[in-house]
């Protein structure tokens, strides 16, 4: 904990006498918690009034809630959070609130939500509910949460059941039950209950990332389909809530359908979405002027409104958009290739909306942070945002999951326990990538024991230099399973007996990265790579094909079994051209996640023409196909029909962003932290113009090419290496 709190943890009295559940465990361990149904999906409204003699020079609030809060001061929305965390490392936010305060009477109003489900989105289902806050004015503690804070239940959030992977409750809003104006100073809360003070086991740490950017976005079009029937198009996939005002008779119901795409008729929202979310909710009117105030967020582009005879204020319809703050001026891209420009745009947008308080694999079905996804998302986010803090936090989120398993969890934070071997073995690579971008050696040193712990965990599965029967974690290879290029090994859960290529290639890459970290930190180590390389070649390399096979006893050489050996330096010199020819022939016969490694391997082999060809391709399995299918954010798979539950916003498909910058433009740090820069363009023939701006640890960098003439602008303290 980084501060001593004078305030008390307060909560709804219904939770007061329940002992919290401990949620961390190995995925395959049977755990059963009997969570009371009546304590799920609980909305709590909290208020505290106070007076100020004048407007202060400085004022901030430290605040957090479990699971989540939305903060209002004097009727104005201020912020929401926190980033989810384990109870032993739970985040609070420090927010400047001076602009919201007035001389005289003021009120702090907080909408606290406890979901109660076990999923990837929240650290919930553990009966930890409540709030803690302290207001500091001109350096003095003005007030903190205690039993004098008043609360009431927000009963208008009637459950419409769950959607996604039990990711969220649908919200059938009943405005007849709404408590109006409760965020205002003038509201009379004398009938509200006093909050219960309780002892909590939360250990609180200041959140290292800013609160979300929350703003209003107007529709691009509103089409009237009939009486009281409207189709709203925001022009792009986004994350947030639909909002509007309406008036009808008491008890009148408006149906609201949100979707990522339209039905084949082009006029109806496909609310029963292909990603397994059904975004259909009902709003019951009070007979007065009502405002739709949804709490949870969705991923959507369209909204279909069926209001009947109720009057909808069309001018009031908007989206309340939410995502991690992103300054678009920090990273700009333009080139002479229109398709690549569109591909860049959908990837950047996917990263934007897939970055919440943490990275999410999709902001619809799962809303969870996956370790392997972060290899690609984090790499892209550091460039498109010019902000390294969310990546650093993500690395630490997974480091904290070592409390459940030193080999790390695949989802963190969250109450849903899942383990994937391929993902765990990538964590040191993510740590090293962050270090290359940031130059933050202190963090590298602090995280090193976690990297060493991962190797120690997997060493238990090692026989004769190779991993065998890695049953403790799912062996993924790629996802979905129909995009594994017929990988010849049964990837059951738990995995079957035997030894296969991909998990061992990642293991080799993991060892190589950890040794690189040890060398950077001056930690003595024994080089374990030669023995493991020899074992890998002996079992998987087919000298006749000059290719690698999928598994022990297999003769099948999949794309996946050859890309990683090429990337990690396991391929003999004689095999390089054979592997490149295989990639050229099979192209992107993989998932969008694994495509990142395909492109990285081609760069390692110096095959930039093929690399660019795959990025800019319009094959059925390509980013060009996403564009052809109308993408505004990058998809979960190459096309809408290529996976049984495709999300149309999935930032793990954002590989073109870092690959275009680092390998095609050829701009890389040659020393950690961008104190030295190397520019080695590998431009395709049709690429006669481009302009790129990025914000790195040392400042802004600008590269421009016009008719083959390249100019580079870097901060004055940066050295350019030719």
C-alpha cells in the first residue's frame, strides 16, 4: 500500500456479514463458491454533502470501489474506474476535482456497481463490494468515507439476463423506479440509509494509468424506418453506451437493439450478434421526461430504436464513448497505398476501442485482458498512443497472477481462471519489448524474478531439452482451431501425451529472451540454448523437406511449425529459403494472432517484399478482406464468417502497425529508450510516398518520403545511426 487511509471502507449493508471468497486458483482445480443470487448485479448510489468557504486552489479525491464506480460532483460527471485488480493489489484513482467545486454547499455522488459474476471482465463474484474515498482540499483532508455517507439501491437497473461469456448483465431500465436528481446538492437524502463501515482486505495502490476518456459522440445518420422506428449509425464501431431522452405514457416500453453490423436487409440491427452477445434491452418510461442512463458498456456501431407512440428526442441521441485516453496527434500515418492506409486505420481503431482500463481481447464477448493478445496489442498501442503506461501496467497485471501459478495465468486480472502455455512463454518477450521502448531498467530488474519463475515452472515439463506433456496449461498454437493449418498434434484440454513443435519453439524463444534480460542486468547465467536447439532440430527438423514438422512422429510441416523456428533462430541456414517458400505458398493460413509472428519471421529473414505483400494482400485471409467486408475496427478473424463467433473489434489483429513502422519504414530504437535511432527503409516499389509521426520515450519522431527522398526529424538528444 502506498498511503495510509483515514477513510473507512463502506458498503451496502446487505454485504456486511458475508465473508469474501478467495478466487485465485489453478484452472483445473475444482472450486465452488455459493454466491447469493440476490447479491448479484447490485447498483448502489452513495452521497455526501459538505461545505467550502471558498473555491480552493487545489483539490483532489482518492477513490476506488469494488467492482466499479462512476463519480459525480455537484451533478457533473467527473470520472469512472478503477482498473480491475486482485484484492492484494487493488487500484485507486487520484482525480483533480477543483474544477467541479463551488463555494458553499457541495455534494459527492458515486454510483457503485457490484456485478457478482465470475468472468474475464471483473474481479467479481467474491462478495467484496463497496467504496472508499478521501477528499483533500489545499493539502488538508476535508472528508473521507464513513458511516455518515448515505446510500440507496438503484432499482431501475432490472436484469435482462447475461450476455457474452456471462460478461455483463443486460440492463432493462425501468425509469419508474429511478431516483431522480440524486447527484444534485439540493436532493433530500434524509430517507437514505447510512452506509456500513467494514474491515476490508484490499491493499490499495495508486493506479499507474489515467482514468478513461469518456465523451459524447453524435450519430452519423438517423434513419426513420417507420412510426417510432429509427436506425442510428455512428459511422464506426465504438465502445460505450447509447443515451437519449424520451417521453411517453406511464409504463410504456421502448425496445433498444445495438449491433456491430446490420442484417442482410440493410435496415435492421443484427443485435443477436455473431460474437455471441445479444444486445436487446427494454426501457420502461415513467410518464415524465426520461433520460436513458445505461451503466455497462457495449461494442457497437448501430442502434435500432422501437419506441411506438413514445416521443424520442432525436437530437438527444448520442453515444457515451469510453476508452483509454489517446491523443491522435501523437501517431499519424499516410502513404501512397490507399489500402494500407485503410488497414492502418482499422488497426488503430481496434487498438483504441480495445484499450479500456486494461487491454481487452474484445470489448463485447469477453472484455478480458489476455496475455498472448498483449504481445500484439501492447506493441501496437505503444506506437499509436505514444503512451507506455498501459503496457507497463499490463505486464505487471500478469506478474501479479503468479500468486496463482508461477507460470502465470492467461487472463489477468479477473476472477476467471484460464491458463495457456503459449501465452505464458511470451511474457518475457513483452517485458523486453517494453524495455526496448522505454529504457526503464529499474522495472526490468523488478520484473526479472517473474521471468525466471516462468522458466522454473516450465522446467518441470522438460525432458532431454524439450517440453513434453505440458498438461498444466492449454497448448493453444493458434485460434480459432480451424486456422491452425492442420497442425498435426491433438490439442486437447488438458493436452495429450507427447511432444510438439510450437510450445517448444516458444520455450526456446522464452529462454533466449530471459538470457537477454540477464545479460542486460549483469546477472550471470548458463547458456541453455545450444542444448535445446540441438534437441529441437533432432526431433522436429526434416532434412529431406528442409522444413520442421509439427510433432514427434509427424511428417506434416505446418505454417506454425516453421514460422517460429525461423523467428527464433532455430532454422538451419539451408532451411531458410524452404521456410520462406512455404510461407509464400501458404500465406496467412493462420489466425490473425499468429500472423504477427509470420510477419516478424519474414522480417528476421529479410524478406520484406513478401512481408509487405501479406500486409497489403486482398486474399480471403487478409486485412484487405476485413476492409472489403466493411471493417471500421480490425476483426477477430480474417472475415466475418471465418470463425463461429467473430467479434468485429479485436485488437489482437493489429500487427500491421508495428511491422509497418519497424520493418517497412525501418524505424527502430538501436538502444533501449530511443536514445539512438536506426532508420533502414525497406520500401516496396509502389510505395513512393509516406509520412509517419510517432511519439517515443525521448520525444516526437517524424519520417517523410517523397519520390524516394527520405527525411528524418528526431529530438535533439537522439543520435541517428546509419
